[in-house]
C-alpha cells in the first residue's frame, strides 16, 4: 500500500509491508529513523471489527503509558497517532529473540536461553504486580532490543479495568503454547498462571530449536520433555522447574516471580558454560533415574492389581481366598516363586537381563504339588502379564499378553487370563 494512502501516519512513510501482516509495516520517519508501525488488524474480509478496534486502541494507550513510565523489558512506543482514539503507533525495529539465540539456525546454548527467559520472567512478574497479564507469550512475541530480551504484542493482554472483549467460549492465547485453563476460560480467569505455562513452553522450544512444544506438563521422566542432550546434569537441575511451571492446575503452578527466582537460582548454580551431553550417552544417571520413575509407577500399579486375582485363584484351587503368598509381591526375586517359561523375555534365571521390573506371586501348592503363578514383567512401561499352572518343574498351562498396566483394558485382560486359568485348573482336577 502506498504512503499517500495513509495520511494519518503523520511523519511516517511505508518502506514495505510485512508479509502476511497487513496491519504491520516497516516505516521511515521524516528524520530518517526507522520503525515498525502497527494499526488495527483487519479480518479476512478486509474490515476491522469493533472488538479488534477496541483491543488495538486499548493496547496503544496502555503501551504509551508503560513507555512514559519507562517500564523495562517491553518494546517501547516511539510515536503514536495523536487522535483519540489512536489509529496507529510505532515501535522500534528489533530482532526476534530466537534469531539472536540461534544465529544462522545454529543450536542455542541452554544457559543463554535460560538467562534470556529469566529476564522475560522478570518483566512479566513486574507487569503482574500492576495487574497486567500478557496472555499471548510465544517465541514470535519475544524480541531482542538494545541488547536485551523484550516482550512485544500486547494485543490481547489483560489490563486493570479493561472491558471484557473475548467470549467465555473463545480460546485465549497462543495456540501451541496455550495453558489448559485458557482453552475455554470463564470470564475473569486470571492470565498470570497462563503466562508462566506459555513462557516455560517457550523456553523449551528456544532451547531445543523446535517450532512447537510437546503438550502437557513437562514431567522429568518423559523423554519428549528432556533437555538432557543440551546440558546433561545441568539440564536435569532445570527439569523440576519446568515441571512446576507447567503444572496442569493453575494453583499448583509456579508464580511468575517464583519462576523467575528458580531460573536465577539455576543460573547461579551453573555460572560457567553448560556443555551438551556427550553424544555417546543418550541418558545420564539422573536422566535414567527420572525415566525409571515411570517404570516404578507401572510396577506399583501391577502390584495393586494382582492381589484380587490371586485371591480368586486361591479360592478356585483351595476353596479359601487366603491360600496364596502375598509377601512375594514385594520382592524382586521372591523365594520359590518363578515362571518356568520365558514369556518372550531373555533366558536369564533371575530375569535381570532386559527386564526393568517385575511382580509375581503364587498360590500355595496343593497336595499334588500344583500351584498357580501369576504376575508380570516390565520392559520400560510395557507390561507382559504372565500366568502358569505348574507342577514341580513342569508347566501344565501357560498364558501371556502385553498390556499398558495403567489403562482399564489391562485389568480386563488380567481378569480374563485369571478366568482362563481357573477353567484350565478345574479341567485338571
């Protein structure tokens, strides 16, 4: 669009439009200085809705006020339309923070990313004290200006005494960085916890060089959330911070000030360069410990499901539900309780090779020496349920099936196997 078509831009003239953003233009002042001019964003049909116009005017006024008060960490306003309400304002040209942290597409340094996000958290914590939440934190809205990370685009920010401009059924925030509570927010839902979620997700993608973050809470045991390759043990120190900053419930999430302080503490602990983990080691000891925490959760669930089925088998074999060996469930290698067949696992007498966890129990042998062994083995978080009817060193019947023991289908499968064992044992007698 030509400069003459925009007389209300005052002393600013368009240099070029920014692709895909018809409301944002690179401009040049009469004195030769350059900037970025923002005006109300039109709809796909080319019109500016009343809601969009109100949002823009609110942003323009508020950003001018923050600039006058010299609030640090935001993109300042260089100039603005003198009309009331304003129809445009101009910001300085700035680089994207992502481009500064990853020049030429090179991998970012984890410490540099944490330091930058800590500065952004400082800004957002200060704004939160003024009852301002940004609600649109994502990599594209973090810039680098005069040597510092700064926050841009306050178009959907929540300000004190701001009118409600978004329907309760409308999502509020950046699509891939959106906190759960902002998907369908109730009127008045505070945006401060959502800013923490979005900023933590932004930290992750800037560090990993990814366009989008994984969904959900960043549990340390989840491989998709791991920063191990970028910083080894130092990254593992950061993992609990990321988990707390992405807690599902807003009340359980770190505040922005607490997130800022935790990042500052991490930087204090790791003052020197954070070296990437050696490529020969996919996981370090602490990363493995985090991963095995999920295995233990599956193992504990298996132990929770087995007793009722063992009582059922004891009833079928002896007529009494207590004729089984409960202590065996709590032992890694229960004395006298084992499966004779391999059930798809390595040929190792103690199942130490290739097995991450196990839980087994047995009924008390009957007068003929027959007993029923039931349990499972874990490879990672995949559980192999297994059952055998044994007599001495012989297997009279065998059952095996792989499940995810955390899902309801696992209990259905376990009950079915127990029923098949009951039927088979009844036929033997």
